[in-house]
C-alpha cells in the first residue's frame, strides 16, 4: 500500500523539477483549467441542491449535504476523465516515454498496433463505464462509499499501467492476474487517483503527476523484473523457450568459433 503512495508522491516531485514535462502539458493545461472550473461550477449550481434534497428524505440534513457534495465531486471526476480521454490521450503516452527515457528504461513494443489500440481503448472505456455506473453506490452512506472507492480504485490503478501492459503485449487475463496479485498496491494507487481528481481547480495537474508516478512504478517493475518473473511463474513454457534460445545461441557461437579456428 505504502509503495504505491510513494510513487504518487514521487510523481508530484518529479513533475515539479522536470521542465520538459511542463512543456508537454502546457497547451492542454491552458484548455483544461477553465474547463475544469466550468464543470465544477455547473455541477454545483445545477446538481448540488437536487441531490441534497434526495438525501434529505432519509438522512439527517448535515449528512445529506456531505453526501451531495461527494456525489457532485465524483460526477465532476467522471466528466474530467472523459475530457482527458477524448483530448489528451497522446500527451499521456508522451509523459510515459519521457520518464522512461530519463531512467534509461527500454520497453520493447511487442504489440500489434491495431489490436493494441483496440484493447487499450476498450480497457479505458471499461474503467470509465464502471466508474459511471457505480456512482449510485454512494447513495448508500459509508458502506456504499467504501465499495465504490475499492472497486474503482482497483480498476483505476490497473488502468494507470495500461500503456505498460499493452506495449509488453500482456493478455487481458495475465494483466488481471498480475494486478490481482498486487491488488492492495493497485487499489490504493487508484483510490488516490480518484481522491486527487476530486480537488477542484488543480485536478488536471494531478492527472498528469499521476501518470508520472505510474511510470516511476513501471521503472521499478522493469528493474526488478517483477512482471517477467510473474509471467514465468504462471507460464513455465517461457522458461523452456528461453533455454532453447540460449542453446541455439550457444550452438551458433560454437560453430562460429570452429569456423574461425579452421
């Protein structure tokens, strides 16, 4: 759990000291900031009171206001996620690549462009759909809120590494297995993504620092071979294939040495 929080905090710090990343988001930020403020204002003006009146039917007045505010903020998060998905997807990939290059991490792109784009977009849409359809969970105080954040935290955390998994051409089933194995880290990461997105005015800033944090996490996974070792543990044939490749390489080297001796 604390591991994922470390990367979120590191992402903020790394972004602040990296002018190259500032230039990457400069144009989107100029558009995003007024749009974010406009979304918040519209939702509070037209959505807060009706939802408070709904909660006021069966909750104490003070709690109905708290629940209505939480719901409006979550609705703004959904709108912002859609906004980022539609307009700024390419910037997300640029940030991933800039951070990976800075840490000298080379991720071979093993994906097929067409299937990769479809699967990546499909996964993002699944995450967004789950977020939207589970917002009503928050009509149930405390229990519903907890269930909403745990469920969406898991999928938001998983989606944070969508770029990584797709470039490694990891199947959906293997992605799920890896994320499930590290569910606490991924869920914590995702919960904080949602919480930071609920802060009016600066949520777009955190949207980009979260990408940096997710990429720093990728760097650690690559350096420790955590994903590779996990895949080998569930697919033993990968080890056999590596051994066969090593044998072929050794045979070729031996033949070349013999030819040189002759």
